[in-house]
């Protein structure tokens, strides 16, 4: 049995939503904007500026979505106002741009804020949370428990892009981290889902790709910024998932509400304990991954598959911020899709339960001709905008070789296409690690400048 949760916007409300572009936020919340999805949910967005005394940039917008299990706070690392034990000091080798910035002098952790850096470089930075994701005033509406990556990408992402274009009147650069950049390349393929069926919640419809819609969307976007873009993840011991019990778990229609749990659990823990535990876990994973015998088959490299965070490349206070504030809710259906792609020969397709005929299917079968599924990896050529990717060095979470091939050998090329690999990084720290302010951030802004 499938588990489900048992209007147009009024002109006045629309006016309220647009006015924040002149200096405030919707409902009096600084930087808050709301995008309405086709199935009627509110997606919460934040337009960045360092403080209300700063103006929003009247320049090229950059829209960023977070990775799965993250919210958009990952793009704005900072010291929590209510946690007075954050007394981080800038290192002696901090970049000049950080040492001379008044905002960073007040809060040194802002050196690791991608949103702040891009703002300093002159860009209009927007961040958005998927349905079911976020905290406080920036928590988006919940979707049905059967929500998947397809729903995030086909319904939430277009709503956010439309909002940015409507408010700014400009073509945005779109992208994000991991899943956020994955949704961007799916958006640029012209993918949609029947919103009426999604709203009912009984089952999810098939993803539909439209070449003409893809052309329209590409013409309305200035570029694609991919930060360790997700696709086919590296897995190990695949047989542990590829069985009846494993697929039963992956087929669960459940939201994992970390936003409700983490604030309660972590409120009693000091930063040194949170960062210490993070260090212990991920440094152990890294050590085991690097010690993996090269003579053994790659399917046994469990720790290599789990090496998604180089804690040695991350400041302890940043680790605490990410665990305490940056981790967020997710739907099991999203994890299930990543597992399907890794198990079934890296075929990036819609969820295997999509379509009325598949609504009770519990096991994802290998790809066969005419199976009726939409395969994202078959349509990368529909991407025609300039693209830039920043990859981590580790294969954990994202393989730079596989994903650079998928995107840059798949899309329609432009003379602005480029990508780099940041040495010594894993998945998470490519955007918030110690090397980010000196390498990752400037590389992204330099490419944006080239547009």
C-alpha cells in the first residue's frame, strides 16, 4: 500500500512578493522570496545580501540549489548568532579579499560563504530550498512522502528559476551543489511532470522531455554552474542493496525529517564535540579509503564510496555549522534513485516507480529497450548554454571522470565550457573546505565574469 499525506496567487500577494527586491523580504523576513510550484507548493528562497544596510545587486542573478540532505545554508557559512562560542580567527594565509572585507571582520566564518563571495564579486545571489527542506521562515512546504529527485527537479527547480527571472528581469546562471546542479541539467533538458497527478499523491507520473521546451529554457538562462554535479554515484558491495530486502527499503515513501530532529539533538552539544565526532568519522573513512589495496576489485571499496567529506580540509567550526545547520531533510525516494543509478550500470533515469503501470513495482530492473522510462543521460545534448563545473578530487559521491564525460562530452559545446578538479577535496568540502575561498570561489566567479 502506498503511503500518502492524507489558486492562483492573488495580485496583492504577488505585489508583496516583488517588493522585497527593493529592500526587504516577504512577510517581513529579510531576503525571503516564495516561488509557487505547478502543484501548488511554496518553495522558499533567499536573496543574499550581507545585511539590510546593503543593497541587493542589480546584476546577473546566480541561482543555487543545495545537495540532497542539505539546505541552502550550505552556501552561506556563518557563525550562528545564538552560539557565542564561535571565535574563529582568520588564518595567516587567508586570501586578501577576506582579510579586507568588513563583513568578514565581524564574522570570520563568512570567509567560507560562497554566497558572500559571489556578492562581493558583484553577482545577485539567490538560494532555494526544495519541497520538504529548510528551517524556520525558509522551510519550503512539504511534498507527499513519495517525493523523489524527479519531483524536486521537474517542479521545484522551474518554479525557482521563474521567480528569479520575474523579479530581476534578467537571465540567471543556474546550478548548485551536487543534486542542485543535477536538477539544473535536467531542467535544461526540458523535463516536466504532470503536476495534477503529483498533487493527488497516489503515484508519480512519468518524466517527459520536450526539445522545444529545452530550447526555450536554454534561451532564458545565461549559463550553468555545476558544483560537483551529481549523477551516477560510486557504490560498493552492491549485492547488499540489490536484493528483495534492499529494494523494499529503497521503495519506502518516507520523509526523513532531520530539520525536526537535529536542532533538538544538537542543542545540548558544544561545537568542539560536534566537530570532533565529524573529524573522527570522516578522517577514519578517508584513512581506510586511502589504505584500500589496489589489487582488490573496486566493488569492495566501501570506504572509497563513503569518502564524501575531507574533514582534514575543513575548519572545525565549519564542520559544526554544516552538521548543526546545513544538514536537512530528504525523501527516501531521492536516495533510492541514486542507488538505482549506481546499481544499474550508471543509467540516469527517472524513478523506477514512475508511471501508473509501475506504481506497485518494488524492484528496479536493468534497462531494456522500450521500458518507458525517461533516461536523463540520453538527452544531455539539449544543453546548449555555457557550462562550468568544479569537481572534487575524490570519487566518493561524485566521480569527476564520469560526470565530466557525461556533461561536457554530452552537451552541445560552447567556447565558454570548462571544468576543473580541486586537489585534496572530497564532495562536501569542495564548496566549503579550507581551499574553497582561495581556489573554488575565485574559479567560479572568474567564469561568471567571462559570461
